[in-house]
C-alpha cells in the first residue's frame, strides 16, 4: 500500500502522538500478564452511562497477534484454575464448619 505525502505525514504525526502520550507498551519478550496489565493501565478507557467500559481497539504488529492470542488463552486458563481452587477451598471450609456445628 502506498501512502500519499499527506497520509504519510498524518501517520508519522499519529505515531509521534502515541509515543508522546506514552501509550506504547514494549513487549519484546512476548505478551505476559504484566505486559497486558501495563497496556490496560496506559490506555484511556471510557465508560458508558451504565458504567460499562467501552474498550478501545488495540493495534499490534500482525506477527504479534498470535502471541497475544496465546497469552490471553493462558491468562484465561490461569484465572479459571484460580477460581476453581478458591471455590474448592471455600467448599472445604463450608463443609468443615457444617461438620463442627453438627457434632
């Protein structure tokens, strides 16, 4: 794709604005949970009248898209495992309390 001079200048200005606004997150080591959190911390996220976030688009290099997808899958599985573990602990404590009350 070829850019006209004005489009090229706008692209450069946009990149300069992004860099100046410190919205750039460097993920040279790949996408980790820390990088994802840093990314979310740096971007502006507006909320609608009901308090729901209006998540913006995230622009990454095409080669990084698969890496981000894999990282998000890992994060999702980690969170699910964490929730399951907490529920098992709480269920065990609930059962122990019921047994101590019943005796």
